[in-house]
C-alpha cells in the first residue's frame, strides 16, 4: 500500500512538473535595436518602469527589434503591457496602435488602443519551433503608441500582475535581478539630476577637490536646456555681490537663445564634454534614482536604476544634492516639502491667493513646424478635443504658452499632463491641415518637432532653514547668507482666460504676470533641508514659496545655486561638516569661495539673449 502511494505521488509530481508553464519576460526598453522608438522614463515612479514610445508625429517610426531565446518549443500566449493614452478624453479606440512580430509571424491582435489604464493586453499566441527568435515591435500610426513589457507563457491563465508592488516583484524574479543593488562606491558628494543646476553643483564641487557622482536619468545633459525639451537659459549672471558666480555657465551654456528651436541650438555635446572632462566626476547617465536609505536623520545611500537595462546601483556619501527638480531625493528621504500655492495670510504675500490651493505652474510640450516647399499631409486626429473656426490656434509653433496641468498634480498626474500636451498639439494641427477652410499658409507646413519630454516648472519645494518669500524680494530684505542673485521678474503663470473660455477645464495655454524686482541674493539657508541633515538642493525645488519660485526657477539662476552647493559641499568635506554647519561656522569661508568662483577666467559673457528685467529704481533697503 505504501509503495503504491509513493508511485502515485511520484506520478502526480511528474504531471505537475510537466504542466508547469514555460515563460519569457522581455522589457521593451531593453530592445537591442530601438529603431525609431524612444525610451520614456518620465513616469517610472508611477507605472513601475520606463517604456518604448512610438513618437512619430503621425508618421510610423522604424521597427524596434531584439533577439530572444524561448526556454522550450511550444505554443506561447503573448501578453503586452500597454496603455491607450487618449482614454482620459476619448471613449473608444486610441491612436497609438502597434503590433508584434515573432520571427516573420505577425501576431493577430493590434495593441495600444484599448482600455483606460496601463494593462496587460492579450496579443494572441504563437507557435515556436526554435529557441532563438527575432522579436519586432512595429508601429502602425506614429501617434505615441507605448509598450512597457512583453510576456510569453505556455499557460494562457498565467497573466502577470497589474498591482505595482506585485509587478515589481514579478519583474525582479522574471529578469533574474539581484535582491540588492550593486555598490557603485563612496563619494564626497552625490548629485542627482543633470540639468543646469546639477551640472553646476557637480563641476563646482569637483574643481574644489570633491569626488563626485552625477546621476541623471536621460542620455543627454541639460534638463530643460537640452535638445529634448528646448528651453532657453533665463536670468542674468555677473549680477549681485558675487559676480564670479555664473562664470561656469560660460563654459557649457549654449550661445544661441530661444525656446522650441532646432536641437543643435542647445549644444548638448558641450555640456557632456565639460562634465566628462572633469577628472573628479563619475557620470552615471540613464540612471534614475528610486530609493533612499536613511540613517536616523541623514541619508546613507541612494539607489538608482538604469532606464534600459534595469541594472541597479547604490551610491553612498556624507552629503547629497537633490537637483531633480521634483525634490525626489528629499521626498524619498522624508524631507519636509510644500506643493501648491500658500495663502496670502501664511507668509503675508500680496500676490498669493486668499485661500491656499493645489494649483501649480504647468508643464510645456513645445513644438514647431517647417516649410517643406510642397504639399505635406497630416492624418486626421480627433480624440476628445474638438477644434472649430472659433477656437482653433492659428500658429506654426508653440513654446512656453502651451502649458498644461496647472490644476493637476505635477507628480501623480504627470503622464496625463504630458499626454494632454501631445493631444492638443496634434488635434489643433489636424484641424489646421484638414478642416480649416482658408489654410493655404499650412498646406506646405509639416510638424518637424514635438517634445515628448515635458518641460516642468513646479512641483515639490523642499523646505530649508529659511523659506524665501515675496517680501524678501520686493523689499530687498538683507540676509547675511545671501549667495547667488536672482534677477528674473516674479514670473507666475496662470491659465489663459480666453483659452479656458474655449475649453472649460481643458485649457492648454497660459499667461504670465510679471513683478519686477531688484537683483536679490538667495539665502544659503534655502539650499539645504531643514530636517535631513546632509541634503542640499539646487534648482526649482529649493526652499521658497510658490510666489518666490516665480523668480528663482530660471536656469541661469539655478545654475549659480548649483555652484554654491558645490562650494559648500567642499567645505563639508574639509571640516567633516553638515550643510547647516557651513552656515553656522564656515559662512565666511563660503563667501570667499563665492567671490573667487570656479569658472575659467577671461571668458566673455556670450549668453545675454534672455537676461530678464530688473527694477530701474533703487531697492528698498531694510
């Protein structure tokens, strides 16, 4: 009897093992040849991963391909994680249609046009006779179809989880990723974010003897001043008490100005060269920070993931600088922060609203067209936003005024915000090309460039020992720890009333209200966290109110903040000190460094194209 039971158990075990599904998980962003698809990492924190985007402006992009090896022969059911991106505004099939090919076999189901959220869509099934196959991702429309991952399984019930926490564990297991990130080493300063502020912080600290890691989640440096977003440098250097601050930008800042201009205007290569030529900087491009390890009230290490390979690294240092714009590192570490508009009463600000709210300045998807000298078509595009003879925009390009998301959360709703920016560009352009009766001026025009990386103005602001407010700026309140001078007007953006009237609750254009100021030195205490002991910040996420952000957020100013942070970090190394200690005990030495600067001497200021306005009258001294 016992022998018989043992045989039955053995047969049952063999049956279960033979029935176990064979499977293969493929991250789309890891494809060996991306073709015309681009890697979009902006929403990794929201949907769990970067993904491939078919950003063809209405023209199909070239195939993405990769080699895969199936674990065994057989029939595989195929599931693809994708998203019907126009679903917030249009009920029905969306425009981002694409398909898959395994070998030379096209799968039966087209993808990317169904559902209302990121989901695993069934793509059909395929019979595999050989282990190694070519996998092809084929765009069918050019309208921003998106593919996150592809899962092959011999069990049609074996659908990957949709819950983000469960999906994260599933990914790690399916890809064989180690439980812990690899140690990337110890540094004197770790800077997260490679925009103008982050570049400046890293180079400044490196030239003053610090070993620096610069982590940036894109393949090019510059942030909003890169060829991917195309915003000109704003603000003035050579102003205020420390005129050597900003000289560093003469080395890497582009010589031409303007928003939404051809990509070479922004001189990505110049920024890359300046950073990579610094012997004390280790650049980690294409890595996005996703985790922070704390030791009491201080950051011990930062974890970052490669946006294509999934490789994870861990960086440790005595001090860190959050130059992410979104205050990501501070947020992950539990830093105090603000978001939205403070009330008039909270800081006594004349420009603030009576009641605090969540409104922020928005994000811009910039674009422009070119004259092809012959008729150029554009597909009909209508997905929930209707243009007509009364509300269309008679323009050939869109820059900062094409601004969306002011009444949405610039962190949690950011994919929706960016997608709405794409929607309005395509919808208006379709009307101009296909429906406008008198459209002779548009017949030969073609969309040349539309940003898919949105230019963001405002989200989290990390709170420091001092919060800069409107009165400081307008009354020129003197602080002993003044550093880089902000020179831009208090430039705050609001929904364009005319656009809101045409598109209630769906506005996509903005107006700006300017309040001139006299050049104002930003207090050093605004550049470090009040509750994380070893965290600096530089950029639009420093310690200011919403109103004060209107002046400090432009990039020449944020770059000078970065220089100051790099200098302070060098003093932290010299004295084994915290950022707050520099204010308490070493402010005099920081002032000497700011007076000397770190930029090369003798370079001319060839970046005067967008300096902004200042008050003509003398400041009110207090």
